[in-house]
């Protein structure tokens, strides 16, 4: 597993390093549902929240998920695309990226991670933008035989990391926000 791609300073500022050098990252810690949960039961999992402009240039289909969410004549618009910022198996990755993108949760910011563990960011911001493009295609082509042809563009206007609390006390991770 790759090490954490971000560095959290004791002063609370988060940084990343790329070819241009070190730069500050915007991040939000989503507050756990219950701040008194046992420290070992909660883990903060990072997601890239990409403020994106999606444009459908051409599409030939019988429907599709984005049309069901936004309406049949939807040709794009501004939306948040959530991309897990760490390596997950493909099914879990797709589940959480799709779930949070289709229905973004309200975020109540916390001031710190408290006693809880923070998982490492292993997917860089640029990789997240490429995965957002793939996620939009996956969402639109989710039903077999529906999408015949599509030309689209996903332009990322801004990004931030959001750390969502998950309960890991059972066999599967469950949202705790």
C-alpha cells in the first residue's frame, strides 16, 4: 500500500506535494453522528469532492441513470462528484462513489479528527479527476443495453478532501455521518 499523499501539520493545515512543489489542500472533516463513539470503532475515510461541470455533447440512448436523476433532457450541469481517495476493491469503490455522487449527504464539519483514525490518501487529485470521468460514464451506462453512444466532458472546477466517519465495528463499513 502506498503511503499517505497528504500531510497534516499540527497547526491543522493539510499539504500535498506534486511536480510544482508543496501546496495547501482544502479539507473538511465530517462530524461523526455521535462524538462519543469508541475510538476504535470509527475511522475517517477520505473522498475527493470534485466541483464539476458535466457537459453531454451527444448521446444516443434509451435512458440512463443521469437522465433519471436530472431529467430526460439533461445535457449537463454543475455537480459534486465524490471519488474515494484511497484504494478499495472495485465493487466497494463504485458503491461509495456512486452513492455519494447520486445523493450527496449534508456535511456538518468537525474541528478535528479527535481520537479517531484517519485513513491515508493514496489517490492523488489528478487521478481522482480521471476517475470522475469514468464514474460519470459508469453511471450513465449502468443499465445494459440502454446507452448506445455518448460524448461528454467532465471539467473539474475545484476540489477538496472530505473525511467521512465510518463505523467499522461490524463486518462491513457503515456510514457514521
